[in-house]
C-alpha cells in the first residue's frame, strides 16, 4: 500500500473513532479542549495576521533553493533544487495546526520550547509568540540553506521581541548534545525524520531533560505505517500518562496525576 493510500485509509478510520468534547470525562482534557480546540476569529491574536502574511510572501518567492534531501528516513540522499515558493506551499504547517500549537503551548505554560524541523520558520514564529519575551524557542533544521531562508525572511520585529535560538545539524548525530545544552525542556515539537526509530529515539534522548509537566507533540503520526507504529510505541510507554491525537499530530503527557488514557479527538 502506498503512503497516500495508507493515509486515506487511516483518515477514514480516524473519522469513525474521533470524539468531541461532550464525550470527554477527564477534567484535565475537558479543560484543555475548551481552551485549545476552539479556533475562531474571536480567539485569533492580531499577530497571527503578520505571520500569515509572511507565509504568503514565502509562497510567492520564485527564487530556487538547493537543499540536501534527508528523506523520510533521515538519510542523506541527494541535492534537490526547487523554488522557495513551491517548497513553502508543500511543507509549511497549516495555519489551523500552527494556531493549535500556539494555544497548547500557552495552556501548559511552557517557557522552554524545542522544535525539531524548522523548515522556513512559520511554526517557529507561532511557538515564539506563545512563550513570549520571558521564554525561548530552540529550533533545529538539518539543512543550512533552508534555515538561511527562515533567518533572512523572518519579520525583524518578531525576532527582536522573542528569543529564538537556531541550530543547524543532523539530529541523528547531535540531538542528545543539544538536550544537555538546553537543560530543561517544557515542550518538544517533533516535525523531522518521518521514521519510527528516529521518532522514538528523539523522545527517549529528551526524557532526562523533561519533567512531569512537559509535553511532547509528534507531527505526521499517520505519515505512513512506520510512523503510526512509532506513535503506538510512544503512547504506550510507562512514562506516558494521558495521550491523544488529532490525526495531524499526537500529544503526550507525563503528569502522574493524570490517568493512563488515550483518545482520538476531533479538531
């Protein structure tokens, strides 16, 4: 089965399993859904308009960029060349999911956020706005040319207002060293290397630097059979208490005050 066929089949299953807020009995999750899952114009900060204008600008760039393709497995394959606009249109996180991450970060009051997979930095900006000037976002991109586009085109006002620390390296080689450098991880967003082994390894390497209130978000858990198997392994680990997925991404909690439960939720 191709990845496209797998995702189509998985999405149909998701539609039959997902639950809305009226079926949720966990007080913590009920409160989270009230604050994080509501996505309306009345709850949209003005700053989001500036970030989305940045997205629009990126999509319109016809300049070509060469980058090293790490592939779904994270292994170096070959140099590719595409326009910045076409890459932005294909790879950047949809606005509704970026807003979801913003609200989730705010809800758990995360201050030290780590993003694995910068791309052109749209999600980075949402996360930066979520932590504010008293927090920090550490973001990692494997390809220097891709990261350079983000650095060159980020709105200067946002960069000046909120600390963003950029790193360029292969996560398979240096992720554990960065964890040690950062020291404390409140919120980990994984949007890199769509492969079961890598997904699991990134979380396990971060474990010593996380705490009971830390949150891990894994993107594209239904990317293929391999990533779904990785998600199943992660959510069933003994350290994880509450977990849920909204198809696009899965969320893990480690709070021992929460019951061991797993949900498929409507968003």
